[in-house]
């Protein structure tokens, strides 16, 4: 039950200085009380603790103001201060003033004397000073009256049943053990603690030494106007009084408490959740209880407990053992609350059967608030017994996974303090460690950043150092998904070295395979220097140590993934030299060798593709540069010069030169004529056409030809 739901004013009602009362009610009489003054904070109890100035609850029926507080030396340890300022009754008649103060004194002293798990527990005894009375109890968040005032339908029937059983057991203690009649049993006297447990208080009107069946004179009489709203009174609320307390002569006893319990039970369990009575029960008859408005198993109980005749009412023991409380869900919660008092066999039997009850989504036990406030805190209390770790932890983890059952604030306040010691426990079942690893992401999401670094990360690192295959299997499967939850430095400097140590130090092939598969998923988070200088170096050492087919194939997968990430240069320089030797590993099967070869070719192809792409890029860049400098135009207009490389080959040697090459008979090689550079001559100039040779036979142009011919002829004749 959240404190915030108990401390806000009722919808539609104006907030006044008296919490839960309208302004007219706050001013309803001379004994109406305002908020505490500055002087009230001088009480030694208030100065001994850190106390919130504003009260978390106040009503004229309760009389006390409830202030939340904490220990100064232990701020996380909370408590509640009950404070009353005497100035609130200064205007009351003297007799009324003394009676009110006496009721308050008796309330505090009775609570300190009567100890029970369902009675308000006093931490600091009553301190009375000149202007104030104050005492301290374990923390409470409000009263049932406050709950009904704000939202009568907020709690489920199961929560109401559990609360009624809480206060019924407190009444049973008062009646059977303390022989005490409460006589002021009402929603104003029932407090709710942070775990949702109901605690009985308001013992200022109690009478001790009373036996069942024995009515005694009532120490007070309900005077007219005693139920005026906003008016402080020394009498209990008349609306929850028994008929014999209101009739003359006024009598009371243990049976009177049962009638008040019946009125409250009707108010909580009826469909309308409205009070059965609006005032003192004068002339009351049980016929006003409508059977259709309450659960069928409750009607016969209320018929007896609300009898106008005290002798016909059920005892508190009969009420607790009635069919109304024979609910498996109620009994499960009660057993869980008393788990520490049971023996080992009973604890284990109950905890093994509880998951079946929690597995039913229609079960009233599975409502979110019941699980948060009633079930989970008690299960965490069971972690005080190491022998129960194996059965309790799976239930807690299962409930934490349910939607809206917990959140980081609730987890850190209610669950984590009990779970935290288990992460560093020296003796803990393997099943629990495995479960913690499986659900580590859930706990990381609920824990604070400081606890992630101080508790969860060291736990993960210790698991990496264990040689238990089941634990290693879980931790290696979780690392790839949890690395983002931790800082990069921690993953690099703490997690990675342990994984590599496990890779090189383990003799189990399965462990090595798991490490390699884990590294293949997370290597991309590391910088390239870490991959090349740390991870690849470890892989090289592993290759020399272990070339079993499984390891070789996992290494191949890692190399392939790293090649894509690191690029062609490192692939060529570092990865290909590591993959190549695997091709000659004789332990590989034919299919494995084909895979190795295929991947090797793929790596080589990546290098080739990258290099060709690089060269193509260079060629394109050069063409662009040449074009920008006008290189294409110059080459098209310049004369073409035939270089030596383009000269015609020398003529082949003759037969004898070829045979006697290198001897004295060898003929000197005839040098091939050096061809003149071939130039592209410009076109000839235009000239007059020459005279035809056939026309000018004897002219100067032809005489040269004729003389040449005669000379030749003469030479021929002379020779002849």
C-alpha cells in the first residue's frame, strides 16, 4: 500500500489544516486541533530524530498527529512519531482535558506493554513535557480510516481479508492472552505499515482483567454530541460501539470488541463498502444486514457476530477459524508471513507448492499490489536461510519478470538488499548462479549504476573464471548481450582478458568454441589496435595449440567476420597468413576443407577487388588530371616520332655467320641501317608542270639522258 495513496485528501473535499476534515469540521468545537506549532518540535523525541514537520495523517478520532521520521545516524531506517500538543485541549473543560490526556497516556503505555506482531510496535517510549506528548513506533503509512476516506474500492477483497485477519489475530492476543478488551476498535485504531500489514493500536480505552462472558461497567458513557465531527473527545467513536455500551447501564466486555469487528468487516467486504451504521447502535437489530451485499461465506458469520445479545456472538477464535478465512490465498499469505517460525521441512514443502498458486493469472494472489507488498518482501525474508536459496530465488525472479510487479525504485528498496549478498556468497547452488546469469539483464535494468559496477560486474567476472561447464555456458552466452550495459573500458580491460585467458587455458573444446562464438559477436566494439594486437595474437597462439576441426571452423568464422570489419590491408597482412595454414590441417573433413578453401578464396577476392578498385580509381584520377591540363589536344597535334622500341627488328644473319658466331671466321655483322625518323612532311608547294620527256627528245633536258646512253654504249663497245 503506497504512502502516497494514503496521504492525499479525498476528491472534492477542500484541504484544511486538519487533514481529512473540512474547514467547518476543523473549527467544529473548542477542542479542534490545528497543525503543530514550532514549539512542539522541541520535544526530546522530536529532536532525537529527523522528523518531517508536516504530519502524514491526523484525525480528531485518532487525536495523535503522525509524523514520518528517520534515525539521524541511519537515514534509511524509518519510524513514525505520534505527537500531541496540549494546547489543543486548553479551551476544553478541565475534566474533559484531563480525560483526553489520560487516554493518550494510556494508549502509549499499553502499546509499549503489549507486544504482538500485529500490534503497533513502540520504538521510543512516551515522552511528556509541559506542552507535548510524543512517542515513536515502527513506520506506518496511515490508517484504515484514511484509506476508506480516500478510496474505499482501492484494495481488493483478498487484501481486505488479509487485513481483517491481521487485526483479528491481534484481538485474539488481547482476549486470550492479555485478558484485555480493546473497546475502541475502529478504522481509526488500525494502522498500515509499508508492507501493507495491518496493525492494531488505539489502546487508550482498553480495560484489562476481562473474561469472555463477563460484562463489566463501561468506563465511559456516550454523551449527546460526542460524535460531532472535528471534535476531540475522551470517548471512542460511537459508530463502532456495541449496543450494550450505549444502553443504560453501560456495560462492556470482550464481546463488545467482536461487535465492532463485525461492523468493520461488513464495511470492508460489502459490495458498496459503506458503514452499516451512521451513529451509535441504539435499538440495533441484525436484520439490517443484507445477505446479497456480502460474500455468501461471510453472511452466517456476521449474523452471529452482530447479534444484539453479547452472549450469542462468536468468539475471536471462532471468527478466525470460520469458513470466511478458509481461503487458500489468505492461508498462503499467512503461512508466508510466518515462514521463519516453521521448520525446514514445512518451509521447503510450502515454497515448492507456491509457484503453482502464483501461476494462475486469475488467482487473487497474483494482483500487483499483493505481490509487491505482501509476497515479495516475505520471500526476500526467506533468503536468511541459505538452504532455501534453490527454491526461493526462482520464485523471486519469476515475480520480478511479471509486468508492473516491480520497478527500479521498488526493487532497490525492497528486493535488492536481500538479493545483493547472494552475488558474493561463498556457498550457493549452481542452479542459483545459472539463474542469476540467465536473468542478469533483468537485474541490470533494475539495479542502480553503482550496484551494476560494484556487484553485478564482479559477479560476471568471477563466473568467467570458474571451470564449471554449465556456468561457463551461461556466462558466455550472456556476455554478447550485456557488453552494452558496461563501460567500454571495463569490457576491454576486465571482460576481454578473462575471455582470452579462458580461451587459451581451458582444455575443453566446447569452452573454446563458446569463447570464440562470443568474441565473434562482440569484437566490433573494440578498436582495431585491440583486435590486431590482442585478439588476433591470441588466435595465433590458439592455432599453434589446438587445431581440432571445431576450433578451426570457429576461427574461420571469426577471421571472415574480422576481415569484413578490418579491411583488405589487415586481411592481407594479418588474417590470410593465419588462414593459410589451416588449409593443410589433416584433421579436417572434406566438407570442412572445402569451406576453408572457399573462405580463403573469399578473403583473397576481397583483397583483389579492393586493389583493382584502387588502381581504377588512380587511372580515372590521372585521366581527369590530364584532361584538366590539356594533354589530349597536344598529343593529337604533335608529330609522331618513332622511338627505338618501335624500330623494325634487324635482319637475320646468314648461315655461316650464325655457325661461326664468336670465332675468327665470323663475319662482322652488317649493321642495320638506322632508319631516319619518320616525319610527317608538309604538303609540297604548288609549281608549274614539267615538259613531257617524250616531246623534248634532244633538248637540254633529254641530252643528259642521251649522252648517258651513248657513253654506255661506247663503253660497252670498247669492252667488247
